[in-house]
């Protein structure tokens, strides 16, 4: 098993890559879920107000 | 139910919205398991490479993100062609949903490639055929999204961006074969190559787990974004009330 820090000078590149991946996946998940939630809320508000304009004329 | 009946039913927004919701757990649960195993094993348990030492462990992120960058773009191009030929609006929605995901994994591929290149090649970047064609892919994604944003009218944005997505497909085989066609600094194919994979099983199995895991993760994220696109495109999604927003 590779211990943390045992990668020597390569550790910063390897762990940096893993950290970056976690950030990209986390951001993608958060932004996608947020977009879905906002889209549904917007549609619900539109329906409640009987506004049939929508985003596409 | 015949295939075409099934296809037509799926192509209706409420049906597609519901199906995408039902598929989500089928994607994210195995994705978490596969990535947990693949990334953990790749980082801590797989043996070091005889030439590259531990630096090669970046492959468990770099190679799957490169695969996703190509998979997402190819799917976008095919969906755009379908949308242009058969005027299926859902195909435009799928393309728009995939673009930011594909762009982010292309960026991840480029940056992890740089982080791998620095200790191995002595440089973060080289104007090499593989690196340059992958950078062009990032610009295609960004161009696609910028073009969509430039139009106020969604239908015009759909058509214009779909043409760009289809034309840009020419770059995909260039990326894949760049290491064969040109004398590249980038290493050749490791997994899919004649004579079998160029790595031992102890390294290969976690890598394959990462490939499948990241692919399922992309499918999961695409489901979420597609649902958002469908709802945004509906003038009056009364079916949303009937389905209930939480009834996936």
C-alpha cells in the first residue's frame, strides 16, 4: 500500500489531480442539481400564475 | 411494445423526464461503488510503474476524463444530427445538457495531463498533436455554449449550435489517432491496442472500474441536466404537477 507522502515529489501532482477531480465532480453535481431544482421551481411558479409564455414563445 | 412505439414514447417530454428520473439511482449507485474501488485502489493499492513510479496514478483520473470528453462530444454530435434531420427537440435538449459536463471533463483531462506531464516530460504543456487537438475540443465545447447563449430565441440557438456540434465531430478521430498519425510526445493507447492492454491486471482492473464508474457518473449528471432542460423548454408543463416534483 502506498502511504500518504510516500510518493515523494510525485505526491503533489497525484494528490493534486485527485483533489481537482473531486472539485470538478462536486461542482458538476451541485450545479446540475441546482439547475434542475431552479427549473422546476420556475415552472411551478409559471403554472401557479397561469403564465403560459414560458421560455420558448 | 415495438421499438418505434417505445422510442416515440420516450421522445415525449413528460415520459423522458420521468425515465431520466427513474434511471438516476441506477447510474449513481454503481458509479459511487466503482469509483470508490477504482480510485482507492489506483491511488493506494496498485503497484507503482517500473518507469514512472507513482506518477502514473494520475491515469486513473486522466484517461477516464479523456474518454468522457470524447464520449460526451460524440453523443452531442449524434444527437444534434438526429435533431437536425428528424427535428426532435429532445435531442437538442440532450446536447445542451451534455455540453457543460463534457467541457468540465475536457478541462479536467487537460489539467491532469499537465500535472502528469510536468514530472514525466519536464513541462506542463507542449504543442503536441494530442494535447492541441484536445484543447481544440475544449474550445468546441466553449464555442457551442457561447453560440447557444448568443441567441435569444431557443429554436435558432438549437439549430446553430447543432450545426457546430456536428461539424466539430471531425476533431474526435483526430484526437484519438493523433498519437498514431504524428510523432507525439504523448504515449500511445494503453488499454485498447493490438496485442492487449499494456498494463498488468493489478493496474488494469481499477482503471477499467474508473472508466465504467466515470461513464455512469456522466450518465447520472446528464439525467439531472436533461430533466432541467426539458422543464425549461416546456411552455406549460402541467404534467409536472401530476408527476409530482419528487416522484422520480
